[in-house]
């Protein structure tokens, strides 16, 4: 039987060991993490760890009548300002959820320093 126990700093070594391959788990003490959940087995050994963290989601709606250069300039400006504000609030990345729009995804990757994550999500590290 497994159970979730209350997180304690003394578990940090084991938790970091479990998270070593998770590039998103930089700081398990980040104040944006709302829930930290060590999972123990019947012997009291920590065998899993889960957390829920507030993330920044980047979204923008543009007038379709705008030419490509104007759209790019607006997105670039919004991303710079949004990134600065998000960083000041404690966020360390922005996520952009792109559905069926390879051109826009390529724009974010090439021009705005977003990176592919291996999932269907692009992430901009702040």
C-alpha cells in the first residue's frame, strides 16, 4: 500500500534523486509550487514524489488583417514585456500551447527563444 506524506526538508536528498532526470524540477522549494507530495511504501521508503506548480501560459490574439511583419513585431514586444513581468513575479518559464500551427511554432522557436520539450508544448526559459 502506498500513501502520500507531508513534505519535510529532510527528504530533499531522496527527492532530488528521484527528480534527477526532470529538467523542470530545478528548485523544489520554489514558492510557486503549491503541493509537494512524497509517496512512501509500506516500509516508509520514499518511492515517488509529485508536485503542482503554477506556470505562466503565453497567449496572444491578433487581428488576422495585420501583415506578417506587424504580427511578428507585436508578438515580440508582448513576449519581452510579458517575460520581464513574469520573471519579477517569480516564474522561470513561459509555456505556449501550439495546436496545428507549425509556422507559428517555428516563429517562437527561431525568433523568441522558445525551446522544444519533446511534448506538444513549447517552453521559453526565463
